[in-house]
C-alpha cells in the first residue's frame, strides 16, 4: 500500500500489508506511510506478493482493500488440497475480471474435480480406462491403444484443462454467486484512517493549509473567463 499523494509528488512511501488483516493493522500501516485522512487520503497498490500460483497478475493497483481482505480470508480457510484445486480452477476459468469472481470461486470449489497426479492427456486416458471396469485391456494390447488421443477427447468432452499442477474439470454442480460485489461482510471491512490526534501539530497544520492554498491557486488558473454581455 503506497501513499498516492506522495507518490505523485515523486516520493515512494509504502509498506506491505499482510492479509487477512484487521482495522488496527491498516490504521497502523497508514499512519507509518503518512496517509492520515487529512493531508493525504488516497492509496495505490504498487506490488503484490502471494504463494497462490496465477493470482498475482490478476490484481490491479486500485483494488479494494476490503475485497482483497475478504478473498484472503476465504483462501486462508482452505486446506492444501483445496488451495491447489483453487489454483487449478484459476487456469480453468476462461475470463477472470474481478476480485468478486475470485471470492466466489473460493466458495464454489465443490463444482470442480481435481486430479493432481494427471499431468498429461496420456495419464488422463490411462486413468479413465482403469476406472471403466468393463474395459479390460490385456497388457499385450496396451501398446496398440492411443491413450493420449483418448485422454484428449475426454478433456474436450468434459471441458477439462491440464494445468501445471494437475487436471481439473467441472462436475456439473451449479456455480453459486454468494458474493455479488456490493455488500462486503462487516468482519472483512478493514480500511480505516488512523485516529486523528487530539491536536494537530503546528507544522502539520501549516503543511495542510499550504497544500490547500496550492490546490486553490491551481484551480483558479483553470477557471475560464466569464464576459458579461
């Protein structure tokens, strides 16, 4: 999280916030980077770090801190296998346009089947052949069966995707939109400015008034002339 006002002034002033977090965590961080809600009120996210593969590049610099916290809370509740399924489902999704979708994806993992040991179409073909009890293939005939083509057809028919961590496909369960992007549950809403001091130091007051005066002056220069007729 970076102080946008200082960033525009040529000064990089920011720190990492580990999510999920609390309001106190945010207030403390904002206080350290100079976002006080008076002189500086806006932040920009200049970097992300995450262990979840495929996630970092989906975020932009103006994401909602509250939404990111909501997502982080959902992911922190997943065990290792479900977290891997989430990563695989990210590659399965055709288009991911918002943190809202990611939050819903984390809550809809039962809509997917995930096979971490299937790393190729040939693996998929072998697996499905073994699962079909009626398909008993003598060992001496296995060399004459194109399991790769068989696996590729299976993936096409069930809309499956081979990822770097296994095979994933939809299982027919309905995808429920639990979060609709409007009302973040209160327990995940953490963005808050630091509590104002009882009395603002004189130096800070002068700096605030100076910035306000500069803003007004700049605005005056762009006011179009009005002629009375």
